C-alpha cells in the first residue's frame, strides 16, 4: 500500500496549530471553571485558584507538546519516501508518548501542589 507522507505531516501540523491555539487561553488564565474546556481533573475543580493554576501548567505542557508535534510534522515534509516507515513510528511516539507525558505531568503537578 502506498501512503502519502505529506498527508500525515500536514495532519500533524494542523494538530499542532490547534493545540497551540487552544493552550494559550489556558496559560493566560482566560478560561473559567467549566465542564467542557480545560484540564478537567477532580483536583482542578476544588477551587477557582486550583483551576487556574492547574490549567496554566497544563496549558504550558500542551503548548510544548504542540510545538513538538509541529516540528515532527515539519520534518516529515522534508523526508524522502525511503524514510517514511521510520517517520511513522517516530511521529506516533511523539503524539502518543507526548500525550502520556502531558497527562502524567498534569496529575503530578496537581498532587505536588495540593493543599491538604
């Protein structure tokens, strides 16, 4: 089966752009507590202060992940077809592994900064 590397790379660039745009309001503390948009873990709903702190931290992590995904997409556009399989594996690692790290980071931050 013949795949077009530019489709995956373009998709990664689009995911990157959307993630970066959506992370900025979180970083800037513009998103009030709600059940739809933001880092919605139990600890973030304890108070408005916790909501903004956890969402700011999560927004920074999402911004960094979005940049990493964008760089991966940009690299993919420059690769020759002989590198396509390696690129697919690496880009999957960046996307999935990055989201896992973001999630772990958010929960670890919430636990570390939790007031008993």
